């Protein structure tokens, strides 16, 4: 029965992937991408990779779709017509894919008991992590303690990506703020009254759930990555319903960008404190009187830094997308470029 579920999910994934490649309506592509992410999350749940499924559901089926929708408002809803046949690119992709598949022939079969990873690494994590780290969730133990330096690199990559996007999308400061159309805003408020009221009711619960995921990652699926995305998604929902100006009055963009750096610095500072206390970088055993208490404190702090950085980077990217969209709309786009902000 489990094999049948796996086959059905894989078939759906292949069909959706082919549909995404063939479609020219970018809005439909974004919708299908969200469905693809949701099905991938279901597939990971079947494989008992609940933490990975949680991340895929929040990122692949959640925040990624919102960011792509914001991008579509600037690029247009329809894909540009093809001016050439990409046979060379297709050939390179096929050759590269064939080489990668050929390279996996010498690897042990998936789940094989005699695979090297199952001889030393996996048994060590499974049998000794509770005594060494003291956290029931082995995934959190691996990511937050055993591989803490690698996770620091991932957070640095997210921060760097955010800096790159902000550099590309940043708008020059305007000396005079464009006047808003109060009549249009009032009309939008009346048109989406039910949606706004329901969303205002749900947003506090979404934020509360994000905090639960943030501080419950030691005992169940979750952690800073998932919590940061969920927290950012709630604020982005508020922005989409009430406008960028209203959201920026509540969440100052400069403060949000500062928090992105603060989260990364908090993570790295835990390692520096470990060195000052005579241990290795990101060795939490010296942060408290007992090694287990030190592990709990260290993982709590670095996960908090991850959550702050992820949420701040996601918000900064969306704020800049929305600000550039409004700037393009105010400057009146050329007739050849379709404005889909009304459609979305």
C-alpha cells in the first residue's frame, strides 16, 4: 500500500512538472509550483522525513509562491515568445543529467543496510545523541549541534542572498512621497471586507504558531527555518491585504534589514562565547554548568538567530518587490508590458 502511494505521488509530481514547463501563463505556473511543493511535502511525510516535509510545505508551497506572485506583477503574466530553439541547452541538460545518473551507479542502494552512512554516522546519531545533546528530536540535534557550523553557513547564504536581492531591487529615495488615492483604497477596503476581517483574525494565530514552531523544535518537527518562514508569511499576508504603506508603519523596513544581520550575528556570537570559555567554536557544553544544559541553551540561541534572519530576509525581499511594483505602476508602464497587479 505504501509503495502504491509513493508511485501515485511520483506520477503527480512528474505530470505537474511537465505542465509547468509547457505553460506560458506565469500565474498558472506559480499555482502549479505551490501544488508541486505541497505534493513534495506529502511525499516526504510518507518517507518519515517530517522535518523536511515541514520545510517544503512552508517554503515550497508557501513563501516561494508569494515571492513569485510579487515578481509577476513586475514582469507580466504571459511568458515572452521564444525567439530561438533551445536545442543546445537541452543537449547540455541531457548530457549533464546522464553523467549524474551514471555517477550514482557505484553508490549503495537507497536504504541498504551495508551503506557506509549506516555503519557509523547514523547509529552514532540515533544511539548517542540523547546522551550527548539531550534533545528528543534527532534532526535538531544534528542540525543545531553536530552540524552547527554547516548550518551557520546556510544562514550566511540566506543573508547574502537577501543582500543581493536588495541590491538589485533597491529604489532611489524619493524626495516627495506619491499621493495615495483615498477613494480607491476605500473601495478596495469595502470590496475585500470579509477577507480582511478573516485574515486579521487568523494572523495572530499564525504568528503564535510560528513561535510554537520556533521554540518547540527540540521536541518535534520545526525550528528556526520553518518558524522564520511562517512568521514572514503572516506579515506578507497582512501586507497584501492592507497595503505596503500600512505594513511598513507597523514593521519598519530599516529595522527589518537590521534584524537580518542581528540574527546571523547572534548565531556566530554563540560560537565566539564558546571559544572564550575555552571550548571549540559552537561547542555548547561550556555555556552552562552541565553539558546538557549548555546544549539546550546553545541550540535555543542559534535557532532563534536562524528564525530572526530567515524572517527578516523574506520580509525585506517582499517589501522591495512590492515597492518596485508600486514604483513601476506609478511611472505608467509601456503599453506593450501587461500589468497584472489587478489580476493578482
